[in-house]
């Protein structure tokens, strides 16, 4: 029996666009309880797909952060400082930074993970899931011989272990640790390169999938 039957966590997901929807559905399907942290519970991007989905509940950003064991940030990078502020006290929690792109605003941060660390006070921020994609068939076919692989970076071993456990729930067992937070710009560059490569996006429904190995 898979370990996932023994470990079920409360996972907050902030941002319910393509990335957030895909991750939410995949993790709920793996047995986790998903708290969507949204600005308006009556109107958010993932509502048509996620409303009523077993194991998925929408609430405020602050409430999701407070109740969750770990938090996934899947908003545009520019929104990260605001989201971090509205999360409330999550200083002891693991935060998975899924975003791609630079942080805007008056304060200069090297990257979104640094903004999350400095604003929330959490020492457990990891950059990961940046190549989870929409409509890629790799994970949807359990009989496929293709085994997706991916990478992460950050200064917290605890956060990396948590991210790796979630990846494993999604069938991704080859997760390369690229190093500390100093390696995040490298990971961002790898992801930018990945994003410029062609990927098949046939499905209208959100699927959490990772592109073929780099
Ligand atoms: N799309 C992909 O395949 C993919 C893959 C890996 C990583 N990413 C990264 O994941 C992030 C999201 O991408 P996406 O394509 O899912 O974007 P998207 O479709 O534009 O969705 C953005 C989501 O963020 C929410 N949001 C924006 N500002 C917010 C704020 N201040 N507070 C709370 N929520 C806020 C939006 O809220 P509303 O629902 O209220 O509009 C929406 O749900 C990006 O950084 C992207 O680079 C994307």
C-alpha cells in the first residue's frame, strides 16, 4: 500500500488559475485536503473546476494559511508580496513557491522566494513545481513508460522534503535538488528555458503534469 494512505495533509493553495487548479486536483486525488485561499469565495479563477470537488474547500487567504500544514503559492509573481502579507502568521510553516517571474513593487527582492521568506518570516520556503503544466499527458497515463522528473531549490531541508513528498504523491520520483536559495536564479533560468519549448496542451481540463526530462 502506498504511503499516501498514511499521510494526509491540509494543503493551502493560493491562486486557482491553471497552475493552482492542476495542483489542487492532483493533490486532492492523492488524498490531501485542499484549502483554496481566494480573494472572493464566490468568484475565483478555479471555481468552475474546483467547486464541489471532493476534498477541496475555498476560504480566505488568511484562513487557508492559518489552517494548513503547508502552503503553495500559485499566483502571478507580481502578487507574491501582497499574498505573503495577507497570509498572516505562517512563520513556522513550509511554503512552496510555484511562481515564475520577477517580483515587482517598491522593495527589491532577488526572487519571489526571498520575498516570501522576508515578509512571512518562514525559513521553510522552497522553489518547486515551476514546471507543473496544463494538459501535458505524462502523468495522466499510468501505463506510460515515461517518468517525469523535475527540480527544486531552497535553503530548508524540511521544505524540500515536504515538496518531494508531494511530488511523490503525483508520481514524480525523480526530483533534483539544485541547491540552496542561491540556486533559485538558476532554477528560474531553467524554467524559462523549459517554457520556451513546445508542449502539447490538448486538454481543456486541468491536469497536473510535468514536461519530459530536461
Ligand atoms: N500555468 C502553468 O502551467 C504554470 C506552471 C507552473 C507554474 N506556473 C506559475 O504559477 C503562477 C500562476 O500561474 P497561472 O497560469 O495559474 O496564473 P493564472 O491563471 O493567471 O491565475 C492566477 C491566480 O492567482 C490569483 N491571484 C492573483 N493575484 C492575487 C492576490 N493578490 N491574492 C490572491 N490571489 C491572487 C488569481 O486570483 P482570482 O482567482 O481571484 O483571479 C488567480 O486565481 C505563475 O507565477 C506561473 O508562472 C504556471
